C-alpha cells in the first residue's frame, strides 16, 4: 500500500528518479518514488551506456557532466554494487575534412573549461583504435569519457535507496496532482499521497505530469533506434561518437542535411551497441527497416569489421528533447514545492549522479553547488 504522506514524492522510475531517491535517502530524507510501469522500464532500459564528456557543450552543460563524471568514479563503492563502470576513454571520429575546423574550435573551448581532450590525425586515431576505417580523417580523444550498464546503474541506485529507507512503488500511475494549502496531493491508482515536494522525473512523459500541475513543459519525445551485435572478442577499447552525431544533437535540421551520425560501444559481455537515429515520431517506440539499415551502413563505414558481424537485436527508446539541449532542473516559479528533473535527452545516464546530488541538495538545503539558473523552467 502507498503511504498517506511522504517527505518527497518522485514521479518516474528511470535513472534520474532513481538517483534522486538514492541521494535523498542518503541525506536521511524518506522519499516515495512512483513509477507507472516497472523500474527502468522505459528510456533508461533502451539506451547506450555512454558517460561522454566531449558531447556536452562547453559551459554549464559540460560543467554538470564533469561533476557527474567525478561522482561516477566512486559510485560503485558507495552503492556496494557493480554497474560495469569502465574508464575506457572516448573518441569522436571526424569523417570529412569539412568537419575539422569546427572540431578544432570545439576542442579548444572544452580545454578552456578544464576537460582533458586531444585532437588526433586519422593515423593517430587508428594507432589508438586499429579497427577504425582508413577513411577517417581525424578524431578527438578524451580519457575522461567512460561507460556503464544503464540497467545495472538504475537498479543499483534503487536498491540502495530502498535499503536507506526510500519507498519504491511500481505499477502505480499518477492520475492527478493538486495543491492544497502548503502541500501537494498526488493521486494514484493506489491512493493519494500528501507531500511538500513533488519531483517530476518522468523523462519524455514529463509534459503529462506538468499538465496535471497546470503547466506546459516543452519536452518532446525523440526516438533513438539502436542495434545489438553478437558477442565478439575485444574489437574496440573506447566508446565512439561522430562529429555528425553531435551536430544533429544540437541542431535537428542537421540530422536531415548531413545525417544523424553514429554511436558505438562494446559492452562488458562483448556485444556492440550501435546507434542511433534521432527522430520526432511522437511516442512511437517501434524500429524501422530504414533506421536499422542506416545505422548498420554508417557504423560499418567507421569500423569496416562490422560488415561481417551479425546483428541479433534492435530496439528503440524515447529521449526527452528540449530546444536548448539542457534539462529542466529545479523549482518551478509559481508552483511552490514543484521540482523539475527531466529533459536530459540522451544524457540521462551521464548526468544522473550530478542530477541526483543537486536535487537532493536543493530539497534539503535550498541551495546547490552548481547554479541552476540555466536549467530553469519558466512556464
């Protein structure tokens, strides 16, 4: 049964909600997390495991990511659980000479904020990663990029939060949210909960939660299709993005003009995860022949060995896209006690530790180590 009241109600059982629940419980707060399906049943179960620093815009976005990366380094020990954290380093491959000037500027801006990153020639990139195509003209490399298993991370956070006192309530859909006096009343299929704080961590479904509270949240679902290969001996030692992938992430028009780019990682089990499309198709999580074919062709163009590898599975997930490329974090003006923690798009895994820490800090102290002004939702 649901409790009648809670210190905090978190809506959403993906990696962001799980991280907030853990960090609150770590501070002695007893949150109730509500998930309408199961833990890690949507976006956090249908994505890659990248913790990429280089894909973040220089500035507050990269600052938040670097804070998250610092926390990842010790998080397995904190949780007492492995989530296959690997400080493998990351590479952004440059497929055309026309991309080099932009990446030179991008690298310098990232260095200026303190990220360790190097611009490599094509030959230097192949010496580091021999599987790369001879057609690659260059790459950027950073040892700060790493990878994790998203599902193990999410369940590790949830399990530790539960051990510390958090209440985790699954298969409980939120049906209404109302403000009464100094409290929020969250109505679910299993009863009503009274709380001073509501955290909207519902990812691509955050707009529906916002409408219940009377606000419009400009988050749009963006589908990403991915492929999974058969298990292989070690083929690559780094995680990969392409310069086109970053361009498409921040400017949707470029996804049509220059292609959506690629993402490649090899997991602890030996399978490779290949991606990804970036499509605005509403809440459709289906895969398409066109998407599968495009991913297969483009990733094989970067790593030719993939032409000989069997694809064993394909899947798709929804990313919570925002026009600014930044998530909405913090209190919402005019809605006392209502907190946003959604809109991370493809950065939910990478930013989860920092997001959980900051939201717990905000709720318990009213302040945060990193200013949240740039992440504010102004309805």
